[in-house]
C-alpha cells in the first residue's frame, strides 16, 4: 500500500455581482473561474519537500503545468464535495519539486556496484573529493573495502582509514545518512532503497551501469553536480514505494525467519508472529511478485481491492508494481509504462491462463490483498490421428 498526502482544496465565493468568481486557495489565488466560464490559468503547486527560496522558485517555473488546475468542488446551486481532512493524495507540478536542507549535510553514503572493476577509479575519485574538498563524512559498506584492488592501493590508504563502514542487516544507519550517492545501474539504486525501510534520504545516482531509467547523472563532471546537491540547488523526483506485508502459515515445523530471528525467539524489526503465522514487512521500490515458485502447476491468486474481490489471476503469478517498477518486470510481462508522478499501482498477470485478463491500474493508497493457492490440472492426453481399430 502506498501512502501519499493530498492537499485540501477549499473554495471561497466572492459576493457581489452576478458574475461571481470562485478562487482556489490551494493554487494561491492564481485561478479565477467565473460561473459558466471554462477553467483557465496556470496552477501553482506546492512541493512535497520543503519550499525553496522565492528566487529559485521563479527561476525554475514552467510556462505550462503538467497537471490541470484545481477542480471546482461545487455542483449546481447547493451540492458540493464534503471536505475530508484524511485525504491521501497530492498532485503537483513536478518542476516545482526542489531540494532544500534544514541544516548543511555532513554525511553521505556511497553505494558502489560490487565486483565491477570499472567502478574502482570513479569510486576513489568521488570519495577523495567528498572528504578532501567537501569535508564530508563518507559511509561505505564493509565488503566494498575488502576488494583486493582497494586493499593493495597504497595511495588510497589514508582516505580508506577515514571511512565509516557498516554491514547490511546488522547496522542501522537510517538516522546517520544525509544523502546517498550511487555508482552503478538501476539495480544499485534499488539496493540503496532497500537499505532504508523507513524514510529514504535524497539519492543521487550516476549512470555507470547497463540501464539508465533511474540514473540521470553523468560522472564526467561529478564535482559540480555534487556541489550543487550539497548546496541545495537541485530538482527532486519523488518516487512512491509499496508497503508490503507477507503472511505465511507455520505448519507445526520450525521455520527459519530471515534477517534476525535469534534462537531465543527475539524478532527483528519488521517481523511479527500472530496466531501461528509468520509476518514480514518490507518497503519496495519496484514491484512485488507472487508466483508459483518451483511448482509445475498453475497458481490461482485471488486479488482483493480494499476488501472486495476484483479478480482471480490464473497462471504463473501476478506482479504488483509501482510507477517506477512499471519499466521493469511489468514491462517485460506486457504492461504499460507509468510516469513516476502518476499516483497509481499496476497489477500485471504473468502468463495468464485466460484471453481476457489484462494489466489493471488502481489508485495509489488502496489496500491490495492477494491469496495464493495452486491449481491442479488433469493429466494431459493425446488425440489419435485416426480411429483405433
């Protein structure tokens, strides 16, 4: 489930002449609509991040918004939409999303693709620049420093001693990192997102891998680009993640729970045991896949939307993806691509045993529930080419 925020829209009616005008307060008075006239004008949208300075706001304004203006919430002389304080959606102009800092950033996490010799030199140049020129505290994974090419480099030795190291699944660095720099492809960024199951710091991804959907920066002029991010002069693209809860039944056997169930029964963060069931929670950036696994049979997956059964997927499985994940496994399975600023969740069947099932797009913020069970088919038989005598 993707939780998003929505800004309330209130309408004020100016009394006076017959040509009364409605004004949208969420658009800061930029939209005026007369009764009986079409909606015109450009909508100003508030950023989900902290607001930048006025000078920078004017500098990066669009000539036309990607989204339409705020809708009129009155219908006829008496009907209107009841204002709900528990709204879950906020639509804005993506160009207005600017990075800003409450305090100057001091620590940065550098994620490097493992077992890639071509990234060793960029990694060394970046770390030396961050420490010596920007006076940053650099965090790296402990396994990165175990690379033989880094261990045997005497010139890199003084810089290596200043690193702060951590181990995945053991050390919690969620409150110690100001922003993240990724060296690699899209998989490196996905791995960096998985390290932060809560709030994710801003991520700056350099395109040094095979794919480039999520890595917009080039490493040739990394000094100036990193400086702009540290100074808070950069655009921000917001990506939604899925909050996933996996429930498995414990069938009387001792089940190994990954990532931290000790022998004395102490559960790690995000895990729980309820009514003989194993419960695990994740925050995922791309997709969640429910498939038949090693079984040779088809699977039936019942899909519930906010508690209501909408369909049963019969096939190899189903993919539940974010707009970011629509360019990954879902695209390979025949689904469409969704712009990352569209608040939606895509449900894509994997090799469905049906001619009518197609990918479904549902609103962000809904609760999806999938129940998986296998479908046993009868044994195959062969038709004789001619009647048997």
